[in-house]
């Protein structure tokens, strides 16, 4: 009898163990699933185990879980992938990355616009040891490589210097970079000619990387800049990503029809070119981009020296004033200071207002002098209001366009930064999908998930399918909304009830609970 009882207990224990092996860690019930493919939503459940999606669809009622989430009335989708960010430095200061997480972002690509850590192997090891709330991949930045080899000189590299730069790209690719980035309006990248970039892009191509570019111009000379990006792609035989695709300057409004046609023509000819966009009519970069290119040669000390020489300063001012008059600008109120360390009272003020604060008459010439004053003191983060809403919408409809914030991890309450750092995805979902119906919800999700995962070669990310990483967002499509504005930017997006990163709950009932489950995404061929 005792033996029979023992056998029965052993049988039931074995059955329970077998059942436990089929259970999941997290079970999301009653969801409206949008899987990232662009296909229509469907009702179903999502089971997650060991950081991966285990099952989707109709899951039996007796399927047990360590945690069950009722997603009735909510959308469940893959976590969003932001392919154009600038998190270097912020990730160690704010590893919880709330500004991204509350906007549904579970993965970021940094190292954009030619700016990255040169030693990505060491950078990735630091991230591994510290842990962040988001997954991080990185490009290798041309500007920082050029600076490491050549400084900020305005000349072509020698053959030996070109080889040094290409060797640094190769090391970065072996360490896991997803590709090469350029920022051809920034020092020292603006001094690089096309063949220099092609040589480095060829190295990235050999390791399966892509070429992501902040082009040489996004305003009057935008067509020539696009053609250069496409030429680099063709000559290096490398996929191209044109960053924060836009049309700057009122005099250029409407040219998106021309620029998008250039991209589509290149695709039809066989070049794998895509674009990304932030859904705003203002851009954001540094104050010194307002200076003529030649003034920037040699870096900060050289800039300061030139601005302190009366004859040179007069020449700079004359050139800038002529440029603004050609653009038919009477004032520089389109340029707003986001953060100026030397005098934070300027934060949130435009150049016209700051000029008046300095006690000067409100003239274009005086406002140019105000720019030079600030540039002499240091640099400033700026927000530039210069795009058309119609161009933004036209570009948004393009199917091979991703949404990207072009943002850092926001330090809550510091400065008056561009609102894109808090609300890029929620703005698309609230304003352009729900309210204005510019694109369908399923299409918006595809552009935030599977398209960037495919383009940046992020294996097993971007789709809600079994075996893929359980990066998941659960949001209310009726209430998701960006709250951040140009005047009051420090407001988190709302509507995201849950965010999971690698199967770990990071946002629960709308609140970041401090989980740091992100990993480094090293590119592998």
C-alpha cells in the first residue's frame, strides 16, 4: 500500500513538474495584438518565458503564469526601436531612461550624426556592467574617428591617416557596431570629402553594417546632400539610412516631393535606402551651426579667437546677415535657446528676445551680434522652428520611413529641450494616427518596430512572434498622448500602461518601477 501511494505521489509530482515546464512567466490576456508586421490587429493572448515570446494567439484558460496582465481594451505591440538617439553620457547618469521608456521605447541606437565612443568595445563592457532600462546598440561615428586621427583640421587625410581611420572603423565593427554614421555639418566631419567617407563605409559594409548620415545640408542644398548620401551608398555597396529627413527653411517648403522622389528612385534602382523622421516642425542642434563653416575650423579655441578679432568678426557678421537677408528673414525669432550653461536665463528665449534683453535695438544685424556673443562665450543647445507641417505629413506617409527622436535621455527639469525627447512615438500615435489619421495604427507600429529591426539588423527583435525577445508595450490607443511642448517640455508621455524589456516588467500600471533589464545589442554578421 505504501509503495502504491509512493508511486502515485511520484506520478503526480512528475505531472506537476511537466506542467510547470509549459507555464510562462508572464501571460498577457484579452489583448488587441499588433504584431509589428503591418498586418491587421487581432484579439489574443501573449505568453512570455525566459525573456522570450513563448506563444501568441488563443492560449488555453488553464495555462498558468507567474504573473497575469489583463490587457482588455489595450493594444499589445513589440517595444519601439528608436534608431536615432544621442544617449552618450546620459546612460550612466540616468540608466532608467524614463523619457524613452514612458514613450514606449525599449531599444535605442546611439552613435548618430558622426558622434560616438571611438572604443565601442570598452563602451559596451561598461553598459554590460552597469545595466540600463533600455537595450542599446551603437553606430561608430566618423567625426570622432576623424578627430582622434586628424584633430579638427580642414584638409583631406593622408593615405596613412585614411588607413588609420578605416582601421578604427574595422575595430568598432568587430566590437559590434551596427554601422558607420556621419554628421557632415559638424566639426570635423564638415571638412571630409566624399571619397574619405566612402573608404570608411566600405569597411563597415564588409562587416554587414549600414551607413547612417546627418547629411551636409537639409535646407537650400538638400538635393545635393541627398545625392552625396546615395553616391556613398552605391560606391561602398552599403545600405543607407538618411537621418531625420526634413526640409528646413520656409523658402524650401514643399520640396519634400522632390527629395522623397530621389529616395524612391534610388530604391527602384536597387539601393537599399531608408529614412527616419521626428514628427515635429522644429529641429534641434547646436548654436554654432549658425556660424559659417570656415569659422569652425580648429575647434572651440579657434572659434573664440576669430570672434575676438574685430576685422574677422565684422566679416563673419556681414556674411551671416547677407545669408539671412537672402532667406528673407527680418528677425531670428525662429532660433530658441534650449540650454546655455553660461547664462540659464536665456533658456527658452529666442535670439530676438535675448537681443532685446541685452538692451539692443531689434534689428537683424544686432541679432547676428547676439549669436556671435553667445558663440564667443561657449555653445548652446538650440531649437530651430523652420519646417512645414505639410512636409512633415508628406514625409510621414512614406512607407520606408521610421520614427526617431534624435534625442538624449532627458534629465527631468533641466533646460528647455526639444519635446521630441519625451513624446516622439506617443505624438505619432495620438496626433497623426488617432486624431489626424495620416497613417494607420498598424503601419505606425511597423515603422516603430520591425522596419528598424530589419534595417539595423537587430536579430529576433521588432515582432511579437514566438522565439523573439519579449520587448513589449501595452498601451491605450484612445488615450496615448505626448504632453511635452516647446515651452513646457518636461512632461512624460501618457497612455503606456505596461512596458516590458527582455521579458521584465519595467513600467507597471503607468509607473516605471526601476527595472534595468536592457542589454547591449552587438551587431553580428
